């Protein structure tokens, strides 16, 4: 594997595979529990490749997946592009400081058949081999509301 691009050194702690569990809620659905795997990889270029998959904690059925790219821009600014199989694309902008990533949508675009999502906020906290996150969204006519939270642990360093 090539060396990590030097521009990514400040966020190198993300690289690897993370697994854990979380819970979800939203005013239009029943609360749920899930298992998750997240991978941050690289190819020596100035971006991290991101992949995420969740499964129902009780039935083990697939729930959600997303894929995209993270870039560190000029110091502590972060740009993230994510695509969802439900027809949603997120463009997130934010900052990174001392293991904390605060990201907010600059645009959320959907296909004609996607559910309406108008805003997403994500907060990631990395401490050693633990990654915690929270996600809030405004969707289907509801205001920005908590949706997901999870705690993951690093299982590999890629």
C-alpha cells in the first residue's frame, strides 16, 4: 500500500476499519438498533475513501450503506462527499480539531424517487481506537432532528 499522502497526516487517525453498534430514531419511524462497519482507506492521494454499512441488530438484515470521500482542505477544514443507494448525495463542509469533526451539509441532492432530505449534520469524535458519532437530519417535512448515534472500535489499520 502506498504511503499516506502528507496532506492527510492530521486526520490519519481515521484510517482503518471500525466496527460497533448504534441506535436510531426519527419522528416518522420506530426506534431501532444496528451494527455498523466503517472503513477509511487511502491510495496515496490527498483524500480518504469512506465506506459504511449497517445491519439490523436483531435480524442481521442490511439497513443502509454509503460511500464517498473525505478531504482535508487548508489546515482544519474538511470536505466530504457521500452517496447513498437511496438516491441521496450529501456534500458536507466542516472543521476538524483535536479528534472532533463537525460537519454540516452545504447541499443534499436527491433523485426524483428519493425521500426529501434538506439538511444533515454529522459530528465524529475519535479518541485512540474509539470513534463516536451523532447524525441529525431534516427530512420528509421534519426539522433538523437527532437520527443516529454509535460507538465504533478500530479493528484494523489499513
